[in-house]
């Protein structure tokens, strides 16, 4: 029973990761309209062109320039 639940849980996690990746591929920088990179460890969307990191809070990306932090 426990093994069956673990297998289903892993399948759900894989589907969520796939959906997350597709969603991120649709998002673009609100300033330059270029592709964003996802930084999983910092939970941010990165614009390499503008050198900005947009935070993701409670699974919602804050795509506002005033909310972004400047990258070094």
C-alpha cells in the first residue's frame, strides 16, 4: 500500500515539474521581452539581459520591476 502511494506521488511530482517547465517557457521579461531562466535554489526568474531576478512568492511570479533585485 505504501509503495503504491509513493509511486503515485512520484508520478504526480514529475507531472508538476513538467507543467512548471512549460509555464516558465511561456513567461518573458516584462522589460525586454526576452526569455527568463528559472533559479530553483533562489526561487526566482532571471533575466540575463537586464540582469534582474524576479521573485516567486507563494507560487506566483512577481514580474514587476520594483519587486526585482539587481544581479551582480
